[in-house]
């Protein structure tokens, strides 16, 4: 069959379906009008309310008309549905990442796992302060996870990671946090003998802000409904797998002073543990610097 013959066949088929459609619409409209007119006359004659029956006739006629048209044009409707479905699939595949970002934003709206100005950590890799959030991304001011200080960098995180990645709210660590660090010494050094002095010095450094730390500890534990914070400094001694002595210090302290406190405790431990490091003149200078630091903390 030539192309001309196929085209003529298609045209004749469309013409036939168009004629059938007009006939169906005409017949159904005429039948509906006759039925409605009969119901109106019957209602007026008997004095009854036939509005419910009239509504049923209208809806039924619309349904029959729609079903008849679908049957007549079924092949064309099927082709159209396939084309629309293919187009929608292509659109979804092309915009999948953006759709996931929109879903991530909806997840944020309904669950509110954090707010602007909170500290969050995403997938144990990105830590920062939430600066802004929109339909597509979360803007973070990056924070170093070790020192908990701002790095000066801005990080843009797609919203889809809010759903697919692990999310931690670290807002309670903005002011106070559990700061841990480890000092390593040779096994021949007298670490054990100086352990009480190091504990005493750590408690002395933390004394100026102990009352504030207690209040903040109560606030955090009430919010999380569990007790896990120790306000007094913890100093433990243990050995590594290579035979070295490790001094582990844990203090609950202001976040912005954690590095300074670590440096003070480290210097004090080295002066008392390392042989020949603590001459009288050096200890005098050390005590003078320590007193300045205590005054700063009290202020």
C-alpha cells in the first residue's frame, strides 16, 4: 500500500470517527433533554421534588458521553497518553536532582530539624552554621569540627542531602562542649607521679566558669532528657599499643576557649613531666602567665 493510500485511509477513519462522535453527542444530548423535561413535568404534576433525580440524570449522561467518546477515540487517546507519559518521564529524569532538592526542602518545612543560626553536621563531613535555606540549597558558614571555630568559608549544600545523608544538630556545642585531647609521653617519664598536679591544675583553670557550665549542663540534659555531661575535668592515663603513655583530658568548657585551655594544660603538664623543664625561673614565669589567664577567665 502506497503512502497516498495510507493517508487516505487515515483521513477516512478520522472522518468516520468524527461523524460517529457528532451522532453520539446529538443523541445523548437529546435523550438527556427529554428525560429532564419529563422529570420537570412529573414533579410539577405530582408536587414532588425531583432535583436529586435530575442531578443523577445529568451526571449519568455526562459519564456515558465521556465513556462513549473514549471508546470511539481509544487508539488516539492511547497514543496521546503514551506521548504524554514519555514526555513526563523525560522531564523527571532531566530535573531529578532539582526535584529531590524540592523534596528536601519540604522535609525541612515539615520536620524542622534545625533553624537558621543553628550548628549542623551533614554526613560527618560538613559542619557549619546555617546562614540561609531556600528551595534548592542550605548555606553554611563552615566550622572546623576539631577546634569548633569558623574557617571563613561558605558551603552550599543541596537540599537532597537533608534526606539522603545523616544530619546532626550541634547547636548546643556553640557555647559549651566536651573538649577532649590526648598527650603522649615516653614510658620512662614520671607521668603517674604528676597526675594529681595535672588534675588540680585542670580544676583550677575550669573553676572561674564552673557555675555557668553547671547551668548550661542542666539546660542541655533537660532538652535531651539524659544525663551525660561531667562538669569537673576528667584526666585519665593509659598506654597505647606502641607502649607509650597517653594522658587523656576531657573538660566541659566554653567552645571559644577550648584551644586556649588545652594549650595551658599541655604546657603545665610538659613543665612538670619532662625532665629538667621546670627550673625556678621558668616556673615563676609560668605562674605569672597562669594568673593572667585566670584573671581573663574570671572577667
